[in-house]
């Protein structure tokens, strides 16, 4: 099912939760709503589900072109997985999964045996056949999560919505479930939207990432696009770890990392990711000098904390063998040259910089 | 329990301060126990005080009620409680308790659902109002009912012209009792409903359940033990209500006397054994509901415990 979100706004008292949101989600897509807490992503998900409504007259939700903004929740046929699963505590795993089918038995014209059959099939799908008579409090976090998924899928929804689906799980289970969810999504051919504040999760799982901030959409794009071509300082800083520098525009060049302030009027923000630095003992190409504060080996990488001439602290990450060749210690001065930079002037619009002109010391 | 643990040095400090050094730890080891380091005379005094207090104010009267009831033998006891007037009083008490039970369960559920699951303007005021019957003297409640429904009250003329009788009749007694016990069910449920939030209800609605289905399949099962607890509390209180009922009943023998009123009548007529016999019935009801309450509370706590871990 295709979902169109047309100009949705939502306020809670004076707080603007959503401000004129436009978004189209295609059939079969897996979309991540990514943002810090309070960015409005959960509110948007709840409005798609029908658990909440936009401010009167301010926006529409269309399913396959049909206006469902004020259609009752029960008739939307949506699968929803809550952050804390919201399993029915007094029901067994089987009863939880069967609930939707039992409630809609008459409408769907289902026999009891058909319900049992379908629930068993779903429990097989989520690998919980042996737990059908357990109660939710007898299950682990990952198992509860899968029960919640099976329950949501039982009514054969066209749309699957997930609110921080892996938030309450430990890292290992989280990775397993991510891969499993992606596979499930592709097999069933659902249209899925999930909310997360974890950029790794969004980048790894989603076809498209919608980055949200303060009730607005900052950027929509594939994981590659938002990671490599962020369109604002917010997105740059929110996705992946990044160093932030004060910079100055001079002609077509960007100056940063240096002590001498050339022109206050052309101030800019410069971002460089830690792994995009080349670190050498001698000046070569575009770059600037910095002093090593400390270093730490993380697996095959070495993380170096540095201080630039401008007094700004930043982090670089290089391969371990490069670090060994460098033979530098804390206190040594090294020459760092960024291979890639992202630059925004203070009005936050991107500045195009030619690779050859990008840095100065 | 961490709060009761004491380290070796603590223990020694306490022991030496009352001159009984180390008698509590013969092996010289560290004692981890949930009781005071030593039984000094203050602990004895305080414990003794509590025992004496409980004995005088609770246990002794309880014994006296039953002793007095059986003073003139089992036959008098049986005669007293099988007296036609006593039987009528029992019948009326049960009728009133049952009506109040239905009224307050419905009201309590509705109020708790509304106040516990929704946020709206004036919510605080309504929550406070629900507690009003507890803070107002039952006699005042009785008088208010007489003022409204009595022959010369606001609604008196209307009621009389339609042949309806509330004051000095069963409806008045039900109203008075219902008013006094109004908060009991609601107060048990509101905190529980608040704590449980609305996620499970939302999940049920998303799965296609209508309002009644959500209530009966999801909301009610989650609060059933607290509800039962509130109902027991309400019934026990309803059977024993005296003040408000006394004002509105008119004490018409065999017609508008409930058990507590019947006890009073017997007592005023110096029929002490009969009075205590009927009183012992009321006491018995109280004891049974106390046991039921305790059991229910334990079940409710057990059922609630894993719930919080699920989050």
C-alpha cells in the first residue's frame, strides 16, 4: 500500500510536534523515521496508525490515494508494534497472536480451526512454536518482541508500523532481529515504517531514511545519500560521528583548523568525519598542523585525539599499520589533511567546495 | 534486604553501647539479620506497648462481643438471630449491600476508566470530589438526603405526587449507603488504571476490537483483582453503615431497620444478649471480609509484580 502524508501539522498546547510534513512512502518500501527524542517521529507514526490525529484541517493521510485521516483505528488494518510491545499480560502467547483474528472473526468469516492454523503458522514464522502457552512475563525481551510482531502480522496488514522496535533489547539480539525483520519485510512484501533514534539501525535496515528534527523533515534519502550528502549541519552531526570546525570562506576556498582569523563576515561550519583524515609527519597537500593529545587502539583502527592550531579538539581514525608507520606519541605534532569535507555557511545552506580548493592551513 | 544489613563494626558499636558486647555473635562472625542488633529494654517496652494497645482496642472487644453474645447460652443466641425482626433486618441489609455493590461497581469502573485513562480539564476537581464522601460525616450525608428527598425537601413534592417514597424507605437507605461508600471502588482502580497506561488498549483497537471488546478483553482482566478488592471493601462497609442510614431510615421496625440499627434498638431496650448476638453477626462479616481482603491484596500484588518488569 502506498502512503501519502500531505501537509500534516500537530500541536500539543503550545508545543509544535509536527510542522507541515509531506512524505510519500511507496508500496513495499521500508522507511525509517530517524530523529532525536521530541523530533515528532513517534507522533507522525501514531497519526499514520490512526492513534492520533493532525490538527483539524491541517493535513491528510492517504492510503493508496484514499483519505483515511479520520478513519477509525480498528478499520485501518495496520500492524503496529509498540516500543514496549504492549502485549496482553493476562493472555498466553497463542492468545495474544490470536486476539486480532478473534476480534474480527465474524467480519473475516473465519472458523476457529482456521484461526488456530494461522496462529500456529505465525508462531512458526517467528520461531516461537514451543512458547505458545507461556505468558509474556515468562519470555525474554527478544521473544516478546517477536510475539508483538506475530500479533501485528496476524490480521494480514498492508502496512507495518514499528515504534522503536529494538530499543529495549541488548546489542546482539538487536542485530539478529534487524536482519530477521528485513528478511520478513521482503518476504511478505509489506509497506513498513519504523521509528528510531539509532542512526546505525536506520542506515542498516531502511530503504529510505527520513531525518526529523523539531517537528520538521530535515532530509529524505537513501542511507547512502543522508550519510554522504547530508543537507544540513543537523543531519551531518546526527548521522555518524563527525568533527565540527569553525571555518572561514575566502573566495572559493574554505579555511579552518588555523589560528589566524581572516574574515569574521564569512564564517562557516566545517564537518570532517574521523576516518576522512590522512595523518602524516610532514606537510603535504592541503591540511593543517595539530598536536596529538592521546591515542587508543580500537580493533584494527587507531583513534587519535588531536588539538588543532585553532585550539579546536577533534578525533581522527586511521588504520593500525598507518599509525605504526607514523611512530608518533602524545605531544607529537602531525599534519592532518582531510580527504572529504562538508561545509555549511551560518545560514545552514550547503557550500560547494571543489576538492582541490577545500582546505588551507 | 540491604536496609537491615549491618556491618561487623556497626554491630559491635551497638552491642558495646548497651553493655552486652558480642553476645549476639557467639562465633565472632558478622550477623546479617532483619532484626535489631540486640533486644534492649527499649525494644521490649515499645513492642509491649503495641501489644497492650492492640489487645485493649482490638482483641479484647472482639472477644467481649462473642462472649456477651453467648452469655445466656446458645439457645438465646439462636433465638436472637432468628427473631423475625432480626431476619428482616438481615434481609434488608443484604438487599442494600447488593444494590450498593452494583451501583458503586458501575460508578467506580466508569469513574476510574475516565480519570485513569484520559487527561482533560477539570480532572483534578473530579478526583477530589470523589473523595468527598469520606471527609463528610455520614450524619450530614443523611441530613442532606432528607433535605433533598424528604416531604418538605426540594424534590419532596414531586416525589409525593408520583407516589414515590425515598426517605424512611429502602431507596433512601440505599442512597445513603451508596453515597458513603462511593469512593471505595473508584479509589482502588484509579491508581491502577493510571499505572497501566493505554498502550494495551491501543494495541487492541489496532487489532480491530471495538470499545466493549477492549473493555472486557483487555481493561477488565488487567484490573480484576483490584476491582474485587474494592468490591469486598465496599460491601463490608455498606453492611456496617450506621450514621447516614440512621437519619434516613426512620427506624420502622421490621421495615427500615438494617442490622446495625437493629443492634441499636435491642441495646436501647436493655436486651444485651440479643444485641450482642446480632452484633456478633456483623463482626463475623467484618472478619470474613478482612480475610478476603488480605488474600485478594496478596493475589493482586503477585499478579502485578511481573507486570512492572515487562514495562
